[in-house]
C-alpha cells in the first residue's frame, strides 16, 4: 500500500473504501478506458498508489465539498479543473510525462526516491492543486491575487500538515517544476508574463519556501542553492510566509486544530 497513508488514515480508508462511492460522497473518481499500453500502466500505477483514497479522505476531513466533485482520469485534456462541470480532468499521459522526467533526471540515484514515487507525488500535488480550485469555487472563497499561486499553496499546506511523508512528496512535486523549467528557453515570450500561472521555477522556489518554512530545522539545507547573501533573509521570509499562508487557508479548512503546530 501507498506510503503516504498514515496508519490512522489507512484504517479509516479501509473502512471507508466502499462508502466513498456512495451517493453522498464528496468526491467521486472515474477512470476512462486507457487508450494505450502506456496509459494502462499509468492507470494501474495510480490505482495501486492509493492516491485517490488519500484525496477522498483528505477532502472529507479538511475540505468537504457542498457539491460532489468528480475526478475523471483519461482523455487528452488537463490536468485542469472545469468549474462548469465541477470536474477535475487528469489525463493518464500526465503520469507518464512525470515518470519520464523523474527517470531522465536519475531521481532515485540522486535523491533516493523512485521515479515512480516521484510521479505519484506529482499526481498528488496536482490533484490537490485542482481540488484547491474546486474548493474555491464550491465555497466561494475570495482570492486576492493569483488563484494559481493560492492553490499551489493549498496543495503544499495540505501535504505538509496532513500527509505522512508529505514534505518529501512536496519536494518531489517542486522538483518536477524544476525539471519542466529545464525544457524552457532562457527567456519567456512577452505574452507569457501575463499568463495565469507563475513560471515553473517560481513555483519550484515557492513550494520549497513553504516546505522550509513549515519545519526550518528539518529542512535547513533545502534552500541552499540561493545566493549566500540573500539566504538568511529568504529563510526568515519563508518562515513567516508559511505561517501566514497556513493561517489564512485554515480559515476555510475544516478540523483546523489538527495541525503540527
Ligand atoms: Zn491551476
């Protein structure tokens, strides 16, 4: 079974496994038929990982939806959240792309975390990112700034506070942004500066900043690639950034007392 699940969560999930497909569930998972052998393998890896059980349980505990959210795997569109249908679209190819990035970058050899786990970490972060969009829509949460950044923060806070080994999973998800950034040209086109997402490398550092800020002792080395002259200032900033973002998301999350601090 998947390593993210805490023992407590694991037991809960076993009990809830079938009730999650009941009419009252907050989140329903649909798998479209895979189109190829690669997609079949991706589907199997996703099913085996229990990442969807984790999403369903996290939603029940911390971000329950008024209207049932559908997560649909397969097809070519996404990853995205469609507010009209209140549906998240997650193509199988996204898992395969992530897996390729982690393999090409010798993730296991360099960081001791398998490429397969890195790809599932990325799926989890992306599911939570899209669930963040869905929760904002479902709960009419006001967003003052870039929604894309807000839901990256949502994903990080949930992973750091409620998922066992969630800090390492969030590091993998951040690394995926760095891998994607390596494929980019050195300069962005002018129209990309007005895009809805922050640039991949910004998303990488923003995620690392929150991970560091959530536990500066444990993650003391995490920001060391930043210039020495700036490092201490950035570290201080990341600690307060994490506290502010976590506090503000907890205004809208349920069971807000159940945190690590
Ligand atoms: Zn988004």
